[in-house]
C-alpha cells in the first residue's frame, strides 16, 4: 500500500499482515481524493481520520496539502501501525494520534484544531457511522460546514438531518459517501 498522490507520493505504508485491519485500497483512495480535490476540500484542511487503522487516509490528506490530522483508533495494533507510518513519513508535527474509541469521544482537545474534513472508515455492519458523527458534533470536534467521507458496506444508507450528500459511489462491496453538514442560517 502506497501514498497515491501529493508530496509523499509513492511512499510505502506498513500494514499488519493477517490482521483485522481493512485498509482502503489504493484504487478507492485515489478515487476518493479525486472527488475531494475536484471540490477543493483537501488543501489546507484540518482532518480527522477516525478508525484510522494504518493511517492511510489521513496521511494521504497530509500528502496532498492538508494542514493537520488527528488519527483516532481504539485498537492498539492500529495505533502502533499508524504511529510507525507517521514516523516513517516524518509528519509528527502535523498530527496527533489518539488511542481512543471514536464512538465515545468527549469534548475536543484544546490542542487540536476543529476538523473541516473527517474520514469515517469503521468496521462494516456495526452501526458506528451515525454514533461517531454524533460524538464528533457534540464534542465540538468539527467546523461549521464540515465534510464527512464515509466508507461503508455497499447497502449502507446515510440519513441524518442537517447533512446533504455531495457524492456517492460504489466500488464492488464498498460504498463511498461524501456528505456536508449544512451551515446554520442564523
């Protein structure tokens, strides 16, 4: 698995073998970033990579011009792998790594910026997407008008008041949904 584009393009990321981490394939990751960059959602973004696994999505964002990334996972092997990849690429100053459950987040840490772009790639069929969005919103982890990139099983249907779908695409058994929180009109 390699970084597909940007400053760190071609760098190989470590992935644990025979483990339950399901990294986003290079092909799907490239397609996601094509969608995001065509709308100028990546350059200068503050990112959260929830359920980060190897950290590939957040690292791809940093490679393509995001300013900062918070990597979150509750699996110790994932955190070790992500930390190794962050160190190998040399972006320690541009990120924070949290060993925490994304569906049990509390108030945002004062040391990290609010996110403008959030990647949600949780384990499939466990109803974690809406719970995580709720935690992030209630804990003030996100900016107004935040973009969520959801990677889910292909039969997942996103429905949450206050959000509009930007784009939706299916790749074999994976569905990518990009949604944006609607800004308050007050």
